[in-house]
C-alpha cells in the first residue's frame, strides 16, 4: 500500500514548470495507440498467476494439454481456456501431431521477457 508520504514525495513542488522546454521529441517517439494496446494486453496476460505458471512450464519444454493439467494440477477446460488467451496474444503456439496438440512459447522474445521479469523479481 502506498502511503500519503510517498505520494507527496513523488510530486513536484508547486508551481512546477517541468524540466524540459521542448517535449516534441518525446511526443514524436511515442508508440501508436494500437501498438500500445497490444503491449498492454500482453502485460495483462502476464498478470494472471495461472498463465504465468503455464508460460514457466512451457519454458521447460513443449507440452500437450494433458501434460499441463498434470503439471498445474488443474482441469482440462481451465487449462484450455488459458491457453486460448495466450494463443490469441501470440504468447504460445500450438503444433498438432496426430490427435495430440502440443503447446510451446511462440518465440524467443516471450521467453526473454519472462526470464528478465523473473530475474527482476528474484533480484529484489
């Protein structure tokens, strides 16, 4: 919980006129709204503990839904639902081999984001 002391310390003294006179270069460098929304959606997906567990399991190896249900100790419908969310955001991908569908991380960027965030959390 953020105390009122932190809020006060994080604001400028009145009156504040800012530190930069020309902020146009910052404004020009801003990402567009669709990209911003897509990025926010990925962070929202990573904000769910079940999806974090799925991603971590898939960092270890490619797994089918049944394997994930065993590893996560969850029902198949719950795991399938979370996989659908992750797939729609291109965080995971699937590969079909016969009747079995295997899931893995979509690309190395997802693993890097996850690993860096995990490192940050463990670093303290």
